[in-house]
């Protein structure tokens, strides 16, 4: 693979993991955000900034990573389907199950040490009262580190990759139109992210040039359009029900796609200088090995800490705003430190937990 593309992918993977932590620090509401989330809170300056960032400007991450994943899967054309699936079992499913188990064990320990007499556990039902189905549900179906859904979905996309590849070779445009419509109509459904995965496959199979900035990409104009769209989306999220009624969610989906897709272009073709600089710095090379630990370890710890941390800061809107920026920084330090510690204690265990990621770069 082209070295510039390889370095850019590595850099963006780390950047997306860092931004994920900031998105999960959103605290204006108690529920996680999706593209069509509406907010029943006042549209104050701090609430505006949090939503603008967490559900607007930073929302390019998963679509971009899905497109990169599709591109990489299609790039490895000398690998058989069985070899591909076997590798993904090691790099996706094994870490998924291990981190599900470890988070369950950690929360069980907290409940045993600090909540022995409590009627409920941290996640409702106490873990020491779990039955077989409860354990299966929390390990396989819905892990407490909820961000692990990404690994499960990516594995499913890998399984159906031959069908995607066949369709793209024979009828790419109809396929992408269908997947786009599904994404538009069901944006909160993780499986519709296959639209971006298919785009990555399309770019690789059709040998589309992704190193040279296209002539139609006017960076300043596109950036202005993205900022305007996200500003409008934020307004609709807070006040759209009065205007669009039951169609507010669909309107938000349209705006979401309208700003995410051009943002991916802006990031991919505008990050070269920063990526090249960082990839040549030892401090960045060291930090970036922690990408997977940042992804896998920041939740459910963030969920457990947000409310106590806001209360510690004094409560109220100002405290929430400060927590939105400072708690992720503390969590990043923790995850990077844990990444280093685990690798030093047992490189073999580290390799299992990360699916082999990062260990060769340490």
C-alpha cells in the first residue's frame, strides 16, 4: 500500500479514538446521542457548543473508520475468505469477548467491595445475581463497554464482504444508492453503516485516486457549508419539534448525512501535513499504540464518572461544560497508562486483548 495512505490511516485511527472519548463525555442529557437525537433542554451557549461538537463536528469518525475498513478489506485481495474471517475472529471477536468479560469482572468487583448491601448494582441488577442468560447478554449481545458494538458490526460486514464485492463489481451505483437510502431512513441502526463500508470497498476495487485532492473540493467553501449545516442541525435538535413535529428525526438524519460526508472529504484530504508531522514524532508513535485501549477501556468508566465528576465541580451548567473537556483528558491519560502497563506486564496478554494491534510498534 502507498506509504502516505498507510500513515494517514494510522494517524486517523488514533485521532478518531481520541475524539470518541470527547463525544462520550457529552453530558447535557443522560442518554447517548445519535443522528436524530432531539434535546429537551434550553439552547444555552454551553449546551450549543457541546451538541455542536459531540453530535456535529466530530461525528465523521465512525463513517470514516468504516470506509477505511472497507478499503483495507478489499485491498487484501490475495487473502482467501477463510483466512480473512479467521483473522477477523482474532482481531475483532476475541477482543470483543475479552473486554466484555473484563468489564463485567471489574464491575462485579466494585459492587462486591463498595455496594455489598445495596439493593441494585451499577447497571441495575447486581452481577452476583446474574443467571446464565444475563451473562450471555452482557458478554455477547450488549457488553457494558457499549462501544464494542463497532467490533461486532465490523465482523458482520466482513462476513458479507463477498456479496458486497460482487455487487460493486457488477452494479456499484445501484448498490450504493440503496445503501444510502437505508442509511438515510435508519441512521440510528448500526447495520446501515454498511453504506460507508461499501464506499471503501468501491474506492479500492475501482482504483479511485484517494491521494490527490479532487478539483471539486473547495476546502474553505465546504468547511463553511459544514459549519452552517451543523449550526442548523443543533438548532433543530433543540427547537425543531415546534417546526417539523414528528418529522424532526428525519430532518436531522438528512442534515447529518449532509454534513458528515463532506467532513470526511475535508478530513481525508486536509490532514496530510499534520499526519506527516505527527507520524515522524516519537512521542506520537508511542501514544498512538494506545488507540485500541482508548477505544476499549474508556467505557463504561466514563458513564460511571460523569455525574460524580460534575457534582464534584459544583454541579450546574458550568460544571457540565468543564467536565465535557476535562474528563476526557483524564480518561485518555488513564487509558494510555493502562496500555503501557499491560504491555510491560505481559506482551502476550496485550496481544490477545488488542488482537495484535500496537504490539509491533512498541
